[in-house]
């Protein structure tokens, strides 16, 4: 079964209507994927303002490029590839600066894959410290390592899907993930057992 057959008739209709100039159809397309795009951007940048910029730039590029979409893949794959590329180019353009997590609660809940010691009694303080440490560790990854790590551990993408989104081989994705995981372990060695 081809990927094209997975796209719903409604989605195909929305794309056709958007290309014909129907702004309501484009709004409906955005509504289907806006939370996913914002989530990818937020997890990658760990900064609310940067995530909003990436979100906006992604949908601007989608709107401008929709006429070139040829249904060779699912619309969502095409869209998330654009979002991934915008994240990577945003990082290259952005000057180094302090990044603030969207919320301590949300970020701390996504650190479950690290086995944390129970040496601190205040769970909130411990969660804030872990979040700060993870943010610092993520900043030390290259943009591509960070994207692979984000897509795999925060968005639960499979390696083959990450390769498709990043337009590279699965072996390259494995290499980035291996390097990112090793760097994260080095920076966070005292947090896991």
C-alpha cells in the first residue's frame, strides 16, 4: 500500500481548495497539525518565543510550497520535514543566548527515561534541577544530534521516520542518536544509574 493512499480524501480536498485560494481550507489544514508542529519546535528549542517563530515560519513555507506538493508522500510527512528543516536553520541563524524551558512541570515529566536517584526530598526542586541539567546538556548537542534526540525521545518517532523527515539515511540517524545519547550520558552521568 502506498503512502499516498493513507491521505484522506478530506485532506486532499483541503490541499486542492487551498491551492485554489480558499483560506478556510488552509486554516483547517493548519488546525490538523498545529499542535504537532508547535510540539516539535518547543521540544527542539526549549524556548517559547523561538518555538512560535518556527511554527509561523513552517506554515508560511507550507503555504508558499503547497502548489509543489505532489502527493508522493503523506502530507504530514512533507509538513514535518519542513518543520524539521526550519528548526535546523533557525538554530544556525540564532545567536547563542539563554534558552528558557516552556514550563518546568512539562519538561520534568519528559525526563522519565533517566533513572533519577532519590537523594533529594523536595520533588519539585529535584524536577527543576533535572530540567535545568537536561536543558544544559541539550545545548551541547549539534543541531542535527539535538533534532534526532528530540524526535526520538520527546516525539516518539521511529528511526526510519526520522530519516525521512531529515532527508538522510537511517544509518545517519542512528549515528546522530548514538552520539547524542553518549553526550547526554556524559553530561548527566550522576542522574542515572
